[in-house]
């Protein structure tokens, strides 16, 4: 219940990069793939997820560089069949078309 409440808060107050990514992914805008944002999953909150392809997209700032916690989280999600793709905030804000192109390629591989 606490995770769900925190996810709602995160949907209401996204970072600039998360808001920019959501504008690009929402309403099946990327090749008709459906994404959801700030989704509670087990004890985690997934930034963006396409359940159809089991792809999780995380938008990260510098605090996530070489994070052991993220590595442990990723291994749990991979054991559940998810592929995790991470993009830096700066890339989303400055090169959104390159990020979308990469995401589309990852979805096509699945």
C-alpha cells in the first residue's frame, strides 16, 4: 500500500526528464506500444513499463551511477522476465529522438 501511494505521488510530480519521456510514450505514441508510468511492481516502482514486451524503461540521474541497489533490483526484474533499459536524464531532455529510436529497437528485439 505504501508503494502504491508513493507511485501516485511520483505520477503527480515527475522529474523534467520523466515528464518529457511520458509525453513521448503516452497514448501508444511509440509504434502503438502501450506504456504505463510509475507502476508499482512487487516492492519497486517502475518508471515506465510495456507489459506486452516485458520492457522496463528507467530514467536516471547521476545518483544511479553504479548503484548496487539498482543492480539488485534489475536482477529481480530480469528473473521475472523483464528487460531493463536505462537512460540518463540529460539524454532524454537533449536527444529524445535518439532515445526513442533505441527504445524502439529494443522493443523490436523482444
